[in-house]
C-alpha cells in the first residue's frame, strides 16, 4: 500500500474502506452464480468513478490477469464432465465447464478490483492502524506491515541475483542445469533475505520500535463512512439474493 497523492478516498475512514473491501471479497468468494458476482464488479467501479480512481494503472494488470484466467480455463475446464457446449480446436468445453469459467473470471476481476479501489492507495501505516482498531490480531498486523514495507527489498535482492546470473552467461533452457541453477538462486535469495531481515530488525530496535506502527492520521468515523458501509451491505445482500434466486 503506497501513498498516492491523488487518493480521493482519503476522505473515508480507513476502517470503512477495509470493511467494504473485506465484505465484497467474502461475498464474491461465496458466490456460485456469474450473475451474483456482477454487483461486486459494479460497486467498486462506481466508487472508483465517484472518487476518480486512476483505473489506467490497472489496465495492463487486468489484461494479464484475464489472460491467465482464460489460459487456465481452456487447459483445465474441458475435462469437466457434462454436455458439450462449444469446441475450441481439439478441446471441447462442456456447459458446466463454461459456467465455472465464467464464475472464475468474474470472481478474479471482482476481487482484484475491490482490493485495488479500496486499499491500493491507502498508506501502509494507516492500514496497520485501522486493522489494529478493528481488533485484528497484532501478530498478523505486524507480519502484514513487514511484508508490505519490505517486499521491494526482496525484489531488489532478486534483481541482483538475476543480474549476477546473466553476467556469468546464464541462459535458461529446459534442462537439469537450469533447474539446478534456479534452485541455487532461490536458496541464495532466502539466505540474503534472512540476513537483510536481521539487519532491519536490529535497525528497528535501535529506533525504539515496540511492535506497533504510528499512524499518520487520526481515525474519525463520519456519517459518510456509515453510508458507504450500508451501501456495501446492500450490495452484498443483492449478491446473495441473486445467488439464491437463480
């Protein structure tokens, strides 16, 4: 969760944003009908339009995500038993398989969209403080904050290892040598990550860290937060109604 200067959703309480995202994600995960997932797609879209969320940032991610979902569906769902629905080359997609494919693609997009709109522009400190106020276990909050803060550090270590491999003339191929080299690289990444984690822990202790993260803003629950929570609950009720009625 990185700080973004154009985060218009900052006017909402972080707790309300977390509850909206969590409610939509749980309802989406429990949905079994494609039509029941549509409200979970429309709600974050409407919120994003109202608060001018930069959807352009998600365009390339959405293309890759849907490409992965379609590839997975075409390679696995033809094996679902049932009456044939349509043939794609040598593969025959059954009606239950097409149903599962639609549910899977819609669910994936709804989950990513909900998390992106409500959480992606929130500061990590605000996220941790809001989770603590929502009575989330302290150990989970600390672990999540550590992952968010230092995932870039791990990516930098991984980039250094890849650069060193290329400097030594490594050319990946489908053979035992490539697998062995990647195994060694993964082991080196774990060792470097462990060493870096110990350095970070020592630095945090020297700066007086006591297991909590200071918030950059004071949390104030307003009427607008209750309105958006009520709207999210209405969307969830519509999703369950559509799932039961179809």
